[in-house]
């Protein structure tokens, strides 16, 4: 099962794009990359996921390198409410087994 | 050395059976949680215990009963299993329920399939 590594913390100015990196060098061909975030006192919130192609939704964009060994979550215009711990997860859809990393604590500063 | 470990990882059982999922954390955290991941991959909290005391009990069927013998363990027992109970269940822990900004540590999940 692929493991993910993320920086423990990051800062970003409000209104700027927040770019959160994740390494998953042992990811296999059928493992998806999922991003969740945990906001204070709330349950984990799904953000986005992808397999090979870059993905975009109303919350964020996901950029996956061609070799799939790393990815970047982009929050295009960070707000104070985006302060949370962000988890990058390698996920094998066939057996639903997730490997949770330690996450990145993202702090958005005014 | 696994911080939050769940057993079993996979569980296939027939409707009507009773089953348990176990969770243990070795982080010294005070708070433990059970989440259910639905078909859309969203994680929904079911229960939370802080130092063996129930602090969050979301609307789940009475067939689900958590048990926390000590603050390092939080087990989930399910009676009379139904097809709709099929899902992935995640255990998690945090240092304290008031300071979750330090993040949660999750187990790797238990895939329950009811047939």
C-alpha cells in the first residue's frame, strides 16, 4: 500500500493560492490520490481525488505529476476558513483501503 | 508501531449477524472516534469518546453500540447487520476533543460487506 508524505505545516496569505504538496512515490497504478481536510471540531471533509489526469472542482484543483509520484492540491483563493489539516491519501478503489498520512496543517493568515 | 490500528481490515458477513470491529491507539490520545465512509467517499462521524466517556453520538441506528474499555480502545459492535451497513468504517484519535487543530490520526479502515 502506498504511503504519502506531506510537510507538517504551511502558511498562506489570505486571497493567495495555497499549494499543498504530497509525495506518494510508491503508489501503484490503480491507487487514486484523495485529499481530505479536517477543520476544527468537524469531521473530515472530502476535497478532490484523481488517478492520472489533473482534476478541478468547485473547491480545488489537483495536479498529479506524469509519473504519479507526487501531487499538489491547489486552493486558488485561500480564505481564513480554509485553515485546516489537509490529508493526502493513496486509495485503492477495489478494496477501499486508505493509508492516512500525518497531514499538513495549513494556516491562512490575513 | 501502527498508531491507530483497526481489526479486521475486511469483514464479509451475512444479514442478521452480529459483528464487532476493534480499534486501538498507542498515541496516548484522550479522544477516539468512529466514522463511516459512504458510497460518495464522505466520512460521517458516528461516535466520539473522550477518556472513555461518550461525547458525540450522531443519529445512527441503535444496532450500533460503541464500547470503550479504556481510553486506548474503542470498539464498535453491530447487531442484526443489514445490507445498508456495508461501508468502510474508520477509527480515529486526537489528543483532545477541544484541541483537534492538531489533527486526527486515522486507522486504515475496515471494509464491511453484508451479503
